[in-house]
């Protein structure tokens, strides 16, 4: 890598200043560094104007700009299409290089390839780095030299590889902020999402690096009990950090360092969740066909139901199964769904309603604040038994028993399904016996299907 008079750092899924690989490298190899963010009009076109992720990103950008100005610099925010806007920005700023952190989604990889070719023709160097995962692509391979297709052996090798050179893998990258260009040198007015008609929406967590650190500090008091409390949606037993890992307001290295500092069964379980995140990133990178089809292509031949009324009822939380409806209403109201309930809701759609997992994946993508393609796709394919480690004959959750086990007092159900708040802890999980509510038009809906019947149909579907 050479040395450059002026470089740009293209921020994408790394909206922070601390432990920032691309910013660190740019500062180490440049006289002047300009951090910028592109409001990508290619991505924004089909999104609703109250998109939660857009609101979250805007908050992160505002905080970044504020923190950079405290250091005498600033953030530059432009908008346009990357293949046109970035080469134009490079020319206007007379930059010699562009630094960024690698992405693993197919569209992002193609975008980066295209932009890189255009910049190369302009004589501009492109430097990309691993930053949103600890291990990427083919760094963790099986004994045959192929990518893993099952999580457990992958996780064991992941941990083994981490321990082999832990200081290097978990290094903290501290940029030399003195290399940042002064704010006075850039007179451009920052673009904002509101210029494209986007409006604010409810966020269940605050955006920005400061908010991420605050949540991490709060989680330090709960992490020892994480393994015991994480499956109970009425408890605040999880970290709430998923949007921050999604948008890089917290580095994955800091997350792993944090887990290792808190030696407990809870911390070990939380670290395992971080490894799941990397596993799905690897799967998407190495098996990009999963974006549009089943990980195991033979499952693309499954004859799913096309019942649009059932799909609509599931989306709106009107299935007649209280825990499923509470989960879907939580998603619709907050942009978040508890991880245990993501599995319950996904299996209900695919194994009870027998509807294509891609329908559910698309709906989650439209609602989740922490949505990322790899994790959402991986979770849905796991639940639908079309993905890695598929177990179609065993992986069928009973929504009633799940409700009784993980929301025993019905606290979570009462919060999101107020029609049932008057029921006791025994009745609330299945309020239909004796025809309860059957004649009340404004009451709770009757169940769409019978779980026991649908379970057998699901098994038969896969056997075919």
C-alpha cells in the first residue's frame, strides 16, 4: 500500500469513529483524510418514506458529524447513485485513494466491483478491508478445504482460530484523527434523507455510537444471566445491540472483546450468537444463491400454499395464536422482534400456514430495524428447514407450548394483545376452548388452522 496526499473513507456499515479499520488505514497512509457517506438512491427507491433504518442511519450520521466537528473536522454526506456519485466526488476532492470496509451481500459486492473499476480508470487506488466480521469469506474452512454448511463445527473452528492469534484478530484500530481534513476545507452542505421525502419513525433504540456504548455498559450488568433469560420475551434479558452491529456503531471486535472480558455461561452464550451472525455472513458470501432460493436447491420444489388471506393475517397479528400475534404486533409497532419469537413466528408461517419462507423473509425485511440480508435469510431458511442443517421432520415448534414455556404468566401477550389481558395465565396461551370470543366481532380472532393437523401436512410436504 502506498502513501497518498488525500484519501476518502467511504462509510457504509461502519458508522462510528472508534476501532475503525478503514479510517485507521486511511489515516496511516494519507496526509489528509475525508470521511464521507453516500445516500444511495439505488437502494432508497422502493423503500417507504417512514423506513426505520433510514431514520436510524440519519441519527448516526448526525452524531458522526457532531463528533468530527468536535475534532475540528466534519462528515461529508452526498447523495446519488454510487457508480456516478463516488467517481465525481473523488475528482472534485482530488483524492488519490478511496478506503472502505468490505460488504458480503451480492448487490453490494457488485456495486463495489463496478465503482472500483471506474476509479481505477481514473488512476485512483481502492483499498478495502475486513471490518464487519472477525473472520470473512474462506478464513474458516472445513477439513476438506470447503466452507462449512453446518454451524456447530464452524463455531468450534471459529473459536479455535480466534485463540490461535487473538491479539491480531481482536486488535483495536485507533485512527490518527489529526489526519482528518479541517471542516473549513469543505464548504458542501450535507445531503439529508429528508430531501428525498423520508420522515422520522419510532426507534426502539437510539442511533449512534454513544447509544451503542451505553447499551453495552447496561448489558454488562445482565450478561451473566443472558443464557437463562434470553428466551423470555417479557424480560429485558438481551443486549438490544443488534441494530448497532448491523450499522457498525459498535465494532464486532469490541463485541467479542466484551464477551471475553465477562467470563460466564451467559457471556459464552452471547458470543455464540455473534458467531451465528458471522456464520450467516459467510453463507451468503460463499453461497450467494441463498438470496433468492433455498440453500438446498431441492427444496425450491416445495409446493407452498398461496393463501394470501392467511399471509395477511400473519403479517397483521391475527392468526388466533396469541404468542404469534403478540410477536407480529411487536414487530409492527416497534421494528423489533424477540429472537425466540422470530423462530416461533417463522415456523408458524412455514410449518402451520405452509406459506413460502420468502414471503416472511420479505415482510421481516420491511419491518425490522436490525434487518440485514444474511441474518434474516439464514434465520428464515433455518426455521423453514430449507437452509443449513435442515431438519424438516423435527424442527416444527408448537406455538402453544412455546408460549407456555417462555411467557408462562402471559405478560408479553397481554402487552401486545390487549384483547386477552383479562385472561389468567393458564387460559391466555389458548383462549379458544369453549368457543370463547367466537361470537364477538371486535374480539380476538378464531385460529386460522389447527396446529396438530398442519404439523402432519408440513412433514408430508417435505417428504414429497
